[in-house]
C-alpha cells in the first residue's frame, strides 16, 4: 500500500517542474507540443494534458488558446492584511485595506431580501433553516481588477424594518457591518474567520479572471454581537494567484500589579 506508484500525470508533472526550475525554458518560451512531450515521456496525450494542467494551476505554465503552452512569468502577489484594526477605521474595511496597499478599492453588489437560510448558513447564524435573510453577493475590485468575492447573509429578524436592511442602500450604504449594526443599537464585539484552501468554481473563475480549478483562499467569516448573537456571516474568496492573506494579531500589554 505505502509503495504504490504515483499516477503517471504526477510523474510527468514532477519532471516538468524540475526542468522549469532548472531553466530549460525561459519565461515566455513556448513548450514543445503536447504530442512531442507525450512521446518524450512515453505517455498518452491525456496524461500529458493533465500534467500540464496541474502546472497551470500552480502558476508555472499558462495555456494560450490555439497557440500552445508557455512558461508563465512569476506571479506578482500582493499582501492583504486582516486584523482587528481593520474594523476600527470606519467605513468599508475592504476600501481601507486597499488604501493601505496603494490601491483604489471599489465593489459591485446585488442583494436579495427574504432569502431562506440554507442549512449551513442557518447553523452559522444560530437560526433555523429557512429563516429569512438578506443575501448579498459582492465583487470587490482593486484598481478596477477583480480582487475578492463575497456572499453575505444577515438575518432579517435583526435588520428587518430598519434603515440598514439592504447593505448597499440607505444612509449607511457601504459602511461595513460594524458601523451599520451600531446604527441600530447592536455592538459587534468579535468576529471569527476560518480560512481554507480551495479551488475556484467555474463561476468564481469567471468573475475573478482565473481558470476553473485555480487555487483560492476561501474564508468563512462571522460577526458576533456583544450578547453572543451572530449578526452576519459571509463566504469570501481571494485568488491565490494575485493575493496572499496575512493575519495580524496585537499583543496585550502586561497587566500592572
């Protein structure tokens, strides 16, 4: 069991990765055709294609329709810092995050009121499946380029019949969850994020300008009020190709006495 041979496409991918690391092909160079490489490795075209697709996902190669496969330039990744301080700056945390890295943060959104909560969302919000929520889908842009996706749910039992029912409409449009909730007398005390590596779905890839299956960071975020209630939860998707996410933690000062 432990000595099982790796699948052929992994063997091919590993050797191509080695050859790329050793500089056999320069950045921007076109690789030999799939037929030529398949013959070199003694595998079928489907195995070779699967190996190359693996390296495309890793960002080492890039496919150009009708042209072939090329050595990809090194990825230029920027850092997105998430910390408790991002909620103390007022306004939109995303816009403040982008300002810190010298970019203009904007977004587009679409809200649907009276959306029944799916089971997993209900569990995160501490409500019953089917309870009504406001669901808002966001596309966040940095200097006009896709930077992040998010789908947010807020219980209508909390925001219904208030001016903040729709996050991107009304007097506090675009101000962020903390500021909006404060306007209706709810103080958010904590927020929890659970990051997980994932692969972009076809829909996410289309919105983020990726290939389906590219690496992304999926973040499950939930805001909690001072009384322990979950007031908002969201699924956030950040493209690994262009952004790395860093978490900043403050150290509490020593207590006197």
